[in-house]
């Protein structure tokens, strides 16, 4: 899992965040993190190779989903468009 949380300062502190339009987000492979038994999903060690994502099967299909891990009740208004994976040399 990769977490993109520009509103999060640390594990317990958040700040307001808003945009005035689309934001391009680049998520490097090292931002995908394993699950941590105490901290939760996406909070463990950084992944270092594609096989860490695909597993032994090598299955490269992907399901994208959005979690709202908000610390307090609130609303998330957002959209996702034009996903792509690019190999950087």
C-alpha cells in the first residue's frame, strides 16, 4: 500500500488540506510500504522491487481503492483520473 496523505504531519496530527483543482501525484515504488503489526497498513518497511507488490505469482493486475484513515469525522471529496505506471531508468 502507498499512502498519499498531504494533510498528515505525523501519526496523530493532521492539518487542513485543499486544492484549487487537479493535483498530479507521483508515488515512487519506495513509497509503497508493507503492513506493520502495530502501525497498520502501509506503515511498515519500504518495498524495494516490483516482486514485493506482485508476489511470487508475478501477477501484475492492480486494484486501486481509497481509504479514509481520518483521525476525526470529516469528509473526503476527491477523484482519480489517468492512472499510469512508468518505469524510470
